[in-house]
């Protein structure tokens, strides 16, 4: 079994930290972690990445985990970071995946990057809250995310406090943190987290998010609630949307609405699945990624 490989790439005067799992000789997949999460999320996909011969790299976004902050960062600047990361692996073609809060960053790549370079895009239960205007999805959101949206847009000190308390819970009161999460999800997700190894890896990824406090996550999440600067209704390249019908954290109507208005959308509905379909259906998701990277469905 190959071991996870820590690494970093220099972009200007900033460092981007990443964790690499899977097959180091395979085609490159750059994965966008959720929130609160970090590059350590890669560990949850190692077995499926190896099974499909993929070099699976999860990178800490600026200010999160081991990556340096980037004041005034944008969705465009992030896609430039993706290209720098792909270049560091000498990957002419690569795929992106994104889960939960990572989903919108994968969608930005679909909007901004050349399909000749970006061979595949997957968004799994993405927090697509700013797609059609500032927190357009409020009516569909969980009560926690709806509150977060109001604070992010109208009372940022409260939003920051919300995430600082979340960080305190994840790093100091782990049992309470996981208990609160399990209460907020459905049966299928509770089954996924009943695996102690999965639960521990997920917690480690969450803790690492707050290595330098909550600022990185606050900046990240704020951008998701604000109106996005790119237009998904003009994205004609294939974009795979994966969504559980019983997702309590990012309810299905949010992403089904986005997919309906994205010309290149390919919709994958998991009946009875929850937010953690990223893990329960990782083999199926990464099989699709591998097919496109190997030229079996990428035009």
C-alpha cells in the first residue's frame, strides 16, 4: 500500500500545501475539500483513487491548514493556482473534484479553464449559494447555513464569531463536534460515519482547517455566499453534479436548480443518499473521473 504524500508548491510568495494519495503514476485529480476541512480529506479517498489508478491531490485553499493566506483572493486567482499546481506535477491534462464547500471552486474551474487542459469536472453536493446572486439559495438551506448567509452578507463580525466557535469545537471538544454533526445528518450519512476510521479521518481533516485560526475558512465561505462573478448558465463543457436526495446539509433543490441551468450539466442523483455520498459512492464517482482522464468519454 502506498503512503499518503505531503507536499507544497510555491506560487509567487505563497505556499500551497497538499496531500497526495492514490497512484503516483496515474493521471492527476485535484480535489477541493469541504469546510471545515483541509488537505487531509484526501485520506478518505485513498482506496478508491488507487482502485482507479488516479493520482489524487487535495490542496489547502489559502489561509487553511498549511497554505498561506492570500488577501483579496478571487475565483480567478484560485484557478490560476490550480494551473500552477498541475504544472508542478507536469500534468498537461487534469481533473477537478469538489465536495460541499469545495464544490463551487470546482465549478469556477469549469467556468474559467480551457477544457483542453481541464479534462473533467465533478461537483459533489456543492455549497452553490451564490450562483444566481448573493445567497439566492437561502429558502432551501438548512437553518445553520441560512443563518450563516445572513451573517456573511449583513453582519460579518457575527459570521466570524460563528466560525471561531466552530473551530473551538472541532479542535477542543471533538466529541461534541461529531455529536452535533451526526444529529444534523440523515440515516445514510450516519451509516457512513459509523465507521470509526472514517469518523477519525474526517475529524482530523476538520481540525487541520483551523491550524491558524478561522480566518481562512471565513474568507472561503464568504465568497460562496456572495454573488459569484462567473455565470454557470454559459458553461457548455461537461460538468458532473452528484447529489443525494436526502442531503440535510446541502438540500437537493440547490444543486438541481444549478444543474438545470448549466448547459453542460450531467446530473447524478443518489436516491436516499445524503451529504456523504462523496465517500459512500467514491468508487462510482472516481470511475467516471478516471474514464474521462483516460479518454473514455472526454470529447
